[in-house]
C-alpha cells in the first residue's frame, strides 16, 4: 500500500493563472462533468476545445441554474451581473448547436437546477484513475480572477475527489427526480 508521504506533494489550492490550459487538461477526455451557475465563461472561452471534444465522442453532463428559477435574479443581484439568464440560455444554445452537427459523435445532457450551486465543478474523466477536477467556490466580493481554485487529481486526492463527484451525482439525481427524465435536455 502506498503511504500518503510517498505521493508527490501537490498543492490542490491554485490561482486561476496557475491552471494549465483547458485544451491540455481535456486532451483525450471521454467524459466531462460541469456544475455551474451558467458555465458561460468556461464554455464560450474554450468553444473550439469543447466542439472538438464532442466531435471526437466525449460525453458531457452539465448542471446549470434553470433560467426560470427565481434564484437567477437573486444571483444576479449578489454578483452584480445583469445577464445571468441570457448566459444560461446561451450555454444551452451552444451545446445544442454543437451536438446537432453531423460530425458530432459525443453527447451532451443538461439538467437545469432550481437553486444555484454553492460551488462550480469542472471534472475530466472522473471515473478513471487519471481523473482531474477544478472546484471554484462561489465567494462574495472577490473578483473571478482572484478566487482560489481547488485542483484535485483522483490518484492523489481520492477521498475529496470522490466526494465532489458524489455531490455532482446527487445533484444530478435530485434534479432528475424533480423534473422527470423526459424534461432533461439531451442532445446527441
């Protein structure tokens, strides 16, 4: 058995500027999980990467805030944004457009949450030993570029990694039960 002292010392706390490029993080990805209020910064900021991944057969499961949720206005007020609803709808549209292309071999499923998540999660190949994830806690009065990120690798941080994956799965099942499987957006 490997002792934790035998593992490389990898600090999970990172600044956004210290994160590797999304294209490097997702190289060879077969599954991506995304939990976010809208995910617009990640998706639109790296659209060519996500388009390529879906064309190559990567499957996405996404949980974002329901644009009809009363919490959209609350969230917008708290973070000082007026376009949250439009950002959520934009992300839905982007995934629908990408996956409707004939060249798309991947699948994207989106569940809309009635409540905003307390953190955002971006996980790559979460069921594999080489899985990785980035967790972004939603903080008050801290600019996006200054917020601390937690970067976890399944092989080094298994307990915490699995905890956050289980939180994603719990949210997925909870929203699926609430709206029914037929209400989930599924594009492939």
